[in-house]
């Protein structure tokens, strides 16, 4: 009885192993950077972001110019001011400098968040198209050759034409 059970178990494992070995692994790759360059909506998102960058840059430059003018004015009149007025002006200048630094930090954070918000729908559309192409064409793995995540590949299909077709791009 034990021998029969062992023979059956060995047969089951052998059958399962050969079935797993017969499964075809199909590899594909795509350069996500190249895909993002041709995605619809990317140019308008980039233009919107560049406008926001220019607006924030102009605001910060205006603040810095006003700061420089106040510093130059303070330096020119410093010797004529009383100790109390001098300390008050110095304190005001320090506070203004801190506001400029805070504005720069907030602007950088805002631009990063805005970039993510503008590009995320485009990234999601590309990712969905890649996943659909993978499922429709029986790919086991699809690698991103644009960011260098593949150290070695053999017989990998470039799925860029399939994804472009899926997205309706030429």
C-alpha cells in the first residue's frame, strides 16, 4: 500500500513538473521613456507645467528684487539710523529673506505635486495599454528597457508597435 502511494505521488510530481516545464515564457520589452515622449496629452501637460514654473519664477524674482532694493537702501542709510530703527530694519530684512526661502521651497514642492498630477493620467493610460498588450499577446514578462532594469535578455519582443497601436498612435 505504501509503495503504491509513493508511486502515485512520484507520478503526480513528475506530471506537474513536466507541465510546468512546458509552459512557454514569452518576454517583451518597451522603452517607457520613448513611449512617454509620444503619448497624447504629454505636450499640453508639459506646457502647463512650464507656464506654472515661469509664473512662480517671476514671483520669486520679484520678491528677490524687492529684497535686494531694501538691503541696498538699508546699507545706504545704515549709518544715519538709530539703533532701534536699524535693528527693526535688520529684523524685517531677515524675515523677508526667510519668506523668500519658504516661498522657494513651497514652489518646488508645488511644482513636483503638479507635475505628478498632470502626468499621472498619462502614465496610467500607458501602463494600462502595456498590460492589455501583455495579456492579449500572451507575454509572461515585459521589461522596461528605458530605465535599464534588464541586465540580460534573450529573444525579447519590442512591444512598442503593439502599445502604439493600442493607444491609436502612429
